[in-house]
C-alpha cells in the first residue's frame, strides 16, 4: 500500500515538472544548448582539419607547429597520457598524420589504445585500409563487432607460425605496429616487416625481455620515445625524412611537458 502511494506521488511530481518545463520553455532552452554544442563541434573539427593540414604540408616552415600539434593531440588522445599499455598512442598519431595520403596500415596485436585510435583516424577519416590482427579471438571480437568493414579487416592468428603470412596481402605498408603475442615472435616479425614498411612502431622497448636487438639491427633510422615509462621506438629502414619528422613531433611533446600518469 505504501509503495503504491509513493509511486503515485512520484508520478504527480514528474507531471508537474514537465508542465512547468513546457510553460517556461526550459525544453526549448535545452534543445538550443544541444544545437550550440553541435555548432561548436563543427568549428572544432574545422580547426582540427586546419591543424592536420598545417602539420602535414607546412612542416618545415610552420612557426606554430606546437600549437597545431597540441590541438591535434587533445582531439584524439585523453590526458593524462597513459604510461603503460597506451604509451605508443602519440607515435601512432604522429605517424598517421604525417602519412595521411599514404598506403595501408597493419596492426600486429589489438588494443583499446591502438585499434580505436587507428580506426578513427586511418579508416574513418583518412579512408585508408587497416589490418588488425591478434591471437585471442575473444579479444579480437570486441573490436571486430563494431569496426569491421571493407577498409578495416580483422584476422585471428591461430598459431604462431601464421604470423609469417600476415601482411603478405599487400606489397607495402605505410605503418606497421609491432605489439603482439607471443612475445618471442616480435623480433622475427620486426625483421620480416623491415623491407615492406615505411614506418614501424615497436612497443615495450624499455625491457630486455623481448630481445629486440637482432630486429633493431635491420633499421638504420631509429628513435626511442622515453617520455613515458613504457618506451616505444619508431623505426624505418629507408625513410629517414619521415622518421625525423615524427621524431620532431614527439620531441615537442617533451618540450610541452604534456601531463602523464605518474608511475605508482
């Protein structure tokens, strides 16, 4: 009985509030606020497009590079910067921006920090092909369910030996991320993709566990990003200029002292 009385009271209050909102045009004000937010987002998108264009096409002459780069970072990546699983995001973003009119991208090992970012910028915005691969089918399905398309292909690697054939469906890759399991496959694939990738992003380079030395020896051009606890390398066998430009963007993040999650 008491419960029924309470429900009736709540109903009366809600109806009264709705009538009051209609009478005083509060709903109209709310709708106008949403419209205002939409207009603001459009303006931000235009600003982002301008910054992306400035970074890509006026790199050497750009006196406002830091401003444009910071605007782009804030648009795609959340602060504070992740110090562990997501420490490669800035490198992926820089490489994607500077190769925006380039070829396909290959991701060896899926993750919340890489797959979602690459899908947004490479697939949705740049309309480039992205291949995402992983050994865990359940983990892979989390991304495939919402992102799979003709431009974004997902592939389950059932056995370690199958890594030998990943990436052979394209003659050349613009960017390759190496961040997969099992860990002892990383060096083999680092060597394998050296000749078919313009830029390679290699995660977890602060630890000797993966024994990257033989793989790293294949790349004359290297830069290790150590601003975050979990280090990441950007590598290239042939494209010195592209690697230097990516390095410049990364060094700017250090100069700007971007906020990061402090190690526990």
